[in-house]
C-alpha cells in the first residue's frame, strides 16, 4: 500500500472482526505510516487498520527499499505523513504516483490543498517527475492509464 487511508482492498468483515482480504499475502505500508498512524474513533477505516496492525497482519518497508526486483519505494509524505510512490525500472521507466495525482487532471491544476496537507511539496514532486521519457500512472487514471510528459503536457501512452 502507498499509505494508510481507507480500507479499500485490504480487509473484509468476518463476524465482529476484520480479516485480510488476501489471507496468504501481507499488508505492507511504509514505516512512517505505521509510526505516525493514529486511529480516529469516529472513522471505521482507521479502526479496521488499528485492528489489523494489532493482529500482526501489517508489515512495513522503508524509503529506498527495493520491494521486488526493479521496484523501489520513495517516501513523499505529501499526501499524508506516510505516503509513498513506487518507481519501476532503472531510469525509472514508470512511476506510480498513488494519491499525489489520483487523476491526470492533478498534473495540470497546480496546488491541491483539498487533497494534500502539504500541497506545495506534492506539486513540487509532480513537477520533478516530469522527466523526459518517464511514464506516470496512478490508481484512477482512465485507459490507457499511463502518460508521459511531452512539451509540457501529459500525453496518454501505451506500454
């Protein structure tokens, strides 16, 4: 996971408890996510995360770790304190932005204070990821779901 936020695809209700949606896989977030996580009693998602963490279902990775061969993590902290992006390839060839840019529109709108507690840092990171040839993607991008900066605009690209 790029950060702790909603329950999304991590857990399912099992009676009065929550269990990992994929019981043979680990839920993995950044060490900063775990260190800064504080559940809100009025928020079901954070209570589920607290239970999963307490049950030992959550592991962590660190900034710069190679999660699997060719995939490294970068802690950004811009969307929330534990937020990370993932780089694939050696150049890197592709960067998965997570909630830094949920939609490709976020790459054109400038600062987004309603999305990020640190909008200036989020915007600077998005600008830094405009390397020539770097492919960008995020969770809710429409087909083909990948883009590349060409002449100061994001151009949809197939991989």
